[in-house]
């Protein structure tokens, strides 16, 4: 099966959960970036799955994931990777979020991952969600994206977990586990 993402961090997580036989876009010689213009995580994941399937004609698994902050009515949500523009880094986005919550006590958030499997006929979707809070400053060296600013109930950020620990509790893990049982 092909994983429809150019994000090496996501690919590493998916392979650690499903195994190394999951192919990257590079493995199947596809060099495209699917425009994520849907209104929901599901819309974006489905669009990616179908577009990549049309290029490779193999089973595809696609995801869309993001950070949803309670105080900000779910922002940045489906725009997590691009709300500051294409040239913004993860550090830029994380700093923006921390600054936006300056002085705010309600720092609750959810990490959401929606996965879609598509084989040319069947569409199967799953969703994983974990709860956390936004930190006052980034912590941890592991992970990617917003991992350094999402603190779990045990007081550690996603970036302070080992890859093995993260891959047993992450929203992506929960979505993959659910999807795997449905395929």
C-alpha cells in the first residue's frame, strides 16, 4: 500500500505502526503535492487518497491531521500546516500559537488524525484523537510539527516521548489501529 504524503515524519510513524512494506510516494515515483482545500480532515484525506490512487493504481492510505485548540474554536484545525503560509516553519507556527494563547488559562487542545484507505472502489476511514494542553514554551527534541507544544496528561510533550512511546498513543496510531481492523 502507498502512503499519500511527502511528510517524512508521518511516513516514519506509519511504517513503525504498519511495517516497512508501506511505500512512500518516492518509492512509486510520484512527486506531487495534493492541494488540501477541504473543509474537514476527512475531505482532505479522501482527496489525497483518490488523487494518488489515480497516479499509482495501488491501495492508498492518506491522512490529514492537525491541532484543534478549544479556546480558538478549533483553530488551526485543517489549516494547521499552512495557516501562516507556505514558507512558515513548524517553529513559526508553534510560536504563533503560544503567543496567541498568552495569558489564556484554557489551553486545552486535541490532536486529530483522519485516515482514509482507498483501493479504487472502497473508501474506509478512521479517526484518532488525543487530548492535551498547549505549553507555555516548546519542549522536547523528538517528533515534528506541533509535538513540542502539545503536553499530555502525564506532563510530557509529544516531543518528549520516545518514538516508541509516541507510536503507542498518538492520534495517528489510534487512527491506524482502527483502520487496520476495518480493512
